[in-house]
C-alpha cells in the first residue's frame, strides 16, 4: 500500500523549513565557528567573528533573519517510489507554494529577491518564487527533503572549470579561491564537485554544502580515505592563504571543505566549486505520511558566551550629520568607526537609475552632497522595528558607478561588504573618499543600530529604494582609505606571511 503525502503537509513543511533556517544556524556551523573564534589571532577577524556569533544568537532568540539576503531557495527531494502525493499540483508548484507561504509569513517576513526575467524586465516576483528544485526517485516509502536558502553574495562566487585529466585539483582551488574576494562572506565552507559533466559537477558541489561540517572530528580521528586526505589538504592550504573572516586577514577562511565525485569521460575533468557564506542556512527532514515535518530548534546552550558590543576606547565616533571631506580623508586603513547620524542607502537598481537620470539631465530625488551611502536592501520591519535585518551587500557590484557618484553627486563615502576593485579604488583615491566595511553575516545586529528609516526615493524599487537611515554607533571598518590602501589586500598578505612562519592551527 502506498504512503500518501497530503498536499497541505508537504507545503507547510517547506514553509516551516524556510522560516526555521532563516533564523537558526545549523549547530555544526556554530560549534566550528566558536572553535575558530577561540583560536583566531587576527584582531579584525576575531571582531568580525564576534559580530557573526552575536548576531546568530540574537536571531535564534528573536526569530529574525540571520542575513538581509534571505536567499534563493534550493529544494532537493528524494521521493520514494512507494509514495503517492494527494494533490493535483506539480512538485514545483507544491514547493513554490511552500516558499511563498514561508516568505510572506507576517511574523517573520523574509526579503523577496527573485526576479522573473533575468535578461530584460528583471521584475521582482514579490514572494521569492520560483525555487530551484531537484528531484530523484529512490526506493522506499518516504520523501527525503533538503532545503537551503542561498544568498547572492556566495552564489555569485561559484566557479567552474574543465580541467585536463592531468591537472591538479589542489592547484586550481588555491589559484581560484583568492579570485573570489570576500563577497562570499567567509568564514564558511567550500563545496566541490568533480566528474560527471558540467552540470553534474555543479549539482554535486551545491549538494555537498548540505552535509554537516565535520572537519574538527575528521582532524581528531585522522583521514580514512584518499578523499578525506584531500579534504584536509585543501582545508589547511586554503586557510594558509590568510584571507580570513570577511577577507580581513586571519587564520580561518574555511571551516570545512566538502568534495563529491562522479565517473566522467576519459577526456574530461569537470570541476565545480561553490562557497557557503557565514549565513549558512539549510535543513533536512523526512515526510512519511504522518503529518508535516517537525523541526526541533537548537538549544541556546550551543552558542558560545560571545556578546559583541561597541568598544568606545578602540573605535572613533563619527557624526554623519557634520561629516566633512577633510575628516573622511583623515581615516586610516583598518581603523574602526562607530557611525551616528543620517546616512542614505542604495544598491544596484538605484545606482543604475541615478546613472540614467544624470545622463538625461534630470534632477535626483535626493541630495548626496557630503553624504554617506550604505549598500543595503533591508528586510521589512515587524512589530516595534524601524527596519528589519539590514546587513551590507557586496560592494564590488557598485564599482562601475563609483566614479559617477563621487564626481557628480557630491557623495563622500560608501559602506558595503567585501573588497573594492581597482576601478573603484582609483576613484576613491582621486576624490579623497573612503570605503567602509560592515560585517556580512551580522544583519540583525547591524539593524539594532538603526533608530529611524524612511524612503526618500525610488519607492517602486522595494528593498532597493533609497532610504535614509538614522543610526547610532553603527560599527564599520575603514576598508579603503583616501590614499587607496585596501585592507582586503594588506590584511590577507600580512596573515599569509604570518601563517607561513607559525604552525597552522587546525583544531
């Protein structure tokens, strides 16, 4: 007799899973990050990890998103051949209804980031559908479900190569990881797929990110296969690059490296690598016809006693309302600041519209003179919040607009996450500006520094509208100073040299 999965049970399980992973880190991630925090020697990286761990506990307690980018949903189904679905909908439709319900939950609404036309209209679907669905038929009478929310910052750093059969995987990884920058928000993990065909390698890399982080246990017991030896080698060598948390330089860039393989053509060696960010979000459950899935929350005792707070002795307090170009030019690379006052926001779509308006000679809805812009697309607020989780987006996407903004609008500084490219750095140097970095993966923590928020322009763009935030002691680091010095260059270089001279701490 077939096991019957009811439509409502399936949809509700997907919706509940999406909510669950939006605010609970997997316990294996918390444990490994806590160990990495304890052994970290880089002050900048250690501070970033403290913010991520503090943010994680706050999200678990407040049931609010770990990151403002609540991702694109990936669903992996293994459907037992003894299962029958009591529905007239397709599996894609069932999953999409679960995603819709999960993202529009009024108690914890999640940011909708999916656009229905990637080439032309790029119009937001408003409910984060459709999801990316993979289905496999297997023996049995259950439905195995893995669900993940994958942020754009890490997904955009996915890499693929068709290597020659004699080429070294290790060499390719060590050459490729530094090109990924810090936009994938390390410390996280790397999923690697080798073999099959191009699309099979990419799928294996993505699926490997669903596995538990177990590098600590693997190092403790020692490798038992060539694949485990390779995982350890890549883990140690990637961390020896010195990239560190948020790309600031440090001992830990990855918490684990996963590798999946599949037979391939004799002439081929397809290799895919996909990173998972500090907002690692996935869950695994089974449906057996007895009702919706039950997801048990982790105990708060799993989180370390790390409670980040502003350090007024080490950080410079900055009044954004009276900020001048001269003060911006005085900031030093790596200096930590606490920002208070009013700042503007804007990201990809807003910058493109500003560019078009300036080209047509049209007046802008906002005066940017002597202002600071924050690259962010916040989550909608609930209850007494003025804004939902509001962490930074990857700044390099705004590089091509940087000279225009500094040259034509009077903007004097920018805030985002990860490094800036050569074009943006040259413009920052030319205009005696600065780029400040907020911690990716600390969105809820950052939002607590925002005391007021209102839309000033481009309201039709939703989360990509231009807001004005009123902030109090918002923590940032000077990532590129007025002289063009980037801590995302100097930090990893310094720590790569240090790691080469000290025993690599791996456990």
